[in-house]
C-alpha cells in the first residue's frame, strides 16, 4: 500500500510551462495556435531572498528581453487553471533499488496531486532502464499511471536521454499541444545516463524545440557524488524548470549523524538503511520534495508576447527581469522560433 502524504488541495492546481509555437512534430486537429505567428508564452517564478514566492506582482513589474531587445508584454496572468500535459519519467535503473519503495511513493503522490481526473490535466508514464518505454500513454486517468508504478521494478542501466526523446516524439498528443495544453516533464531519478543513444546536448535542444519544461526530483542521497546532478540542473535551467533534492539532507538534520555516531556498525548513520525509522525519514523528505515541486510549478506568472525580432535566427535568447530588489527570477533561457 502506498503512503499518502498530507498535501493541501491548493497543490492540485494546474501547471503552466514556458511555450512558443511548435512545428517539430505532427499536431492534432484543432490546435489553437496559428502558423507564422511567433507567440511566446513565458512562465516566470519569482522568489524573495528567503526562497518565498512573491505573489503580488503586476505586469508593469516585468520586462522580457529577446536577444537583448525589450519586448512588449501583451498578456499577463496568474491563472492556475491552464490545461497541461505532464510526462512522468521514472528511473528504473539499479541505482534506484535502495530507495525503490520510497520513490514509488513519491511518484504516486505526484501523479495523484497533479492529475485530478479533470480532462484538462493529462499525463503519461515513461520508465527507463537500459531502454526507455512508454509504460502508460497519455490519459486523464491517474489510476492507470498509479497502478503501473506499483508494478514496476528497478534493475539495469539508465537511458534518461532516450526517455526524453521518447516523450517528445512517440506518445499520444492531446488536442491543442503545445500552446494549450502545455508540456511538462518531471524526472524522478538521480539524473545519470549510461545507456542512451542520444547525447545531453541533443536532448536539451529537442526539449527546447518541443516546448517542454523539465522539473526533477533528485533521488541522490546526502554525501554521494553524481554527475547526474549537473544533467538534471542543465535540463531544468535551459527549459525554465527546477530540481529539488529531498534526499540530499536525509542525515544532515537528523539527530545522531556525526554528532551522535551509531554504535551498531552503521558508521555515522544513526538510522540503519532498510530500517523502519530510516524509511520514515526518507518518506518525509520525499513528501516535502513533492510539495516543493508542486508549489513551484503552481506559483508562476504567465507572460505573453509576439516576437518582433527578425525571423532569420532559429534560437532566441530570453531574459526576464523584475523591477524589485532582492528577488530571484526563474524562467527559460530561450526558445526556437516557429519553423526553424
């Protein structure tokens, strides 16, 4: 049985992701955007110096620069009821085995809190080990994804980049993508890749071209080093997302670590790995990570503009600023123009 984490209903709100017109894969009938119009939609998160969300800003407080040229914001909103398609990418490699039940719990909570059964909110599940495969295709039914998560088992390598390629090229599209609904990927894993046919650079470009915003729940534990950290950060920063590391301080703030070493042969670990107390700490940390991630993606401003830059440049650099001191602004670094 999966552990239920105590979240408030506000976390069921829809997500909004950075998007512009996309022509890199076939679109379903009835898509809401028009060919030849460079409409750019930029979700922006603003936090203060303590990491708290700043939620009282107005359109006049924002500036968007494309290729260092100020753009005119045509529409501004904090609407949290935007339709969205969420891809849940689950690391099934051997590295996930030690915390597998806890990772299943976190994946289940994310699915149940981000997919509410409302047809505006849909998602799909991709598991990746030595190969990547669509475990559950795009649906508005969270039960189908939750059931599958409960049946998956870890083991083998990690083809993360191939999983992202699969999400962008070979799953069922919803009508109106990528403008409405928008596209998000949530990676639940440590970010390492040792089995993909594609490179990180190719994967970042494909994600940008397909208007995907990448978020991550890093499953790496405190004290470990992993090049996957840089991978997750690169994917998130370039696409406007964020990575949280709930297990990064499993012991750091637990009484008994270093200050009160264990005498049970576990080194400095006061809670033995595999014990009930250890599992409780990991579950609590993952619960907080899920809450942080959902809070992040549901606390964004949406800015819309029509690019007035020449159409001869494929990739456009973006910068968003806020007219307020001591705040941090998070938005995607750029996008690919329509038809490029």
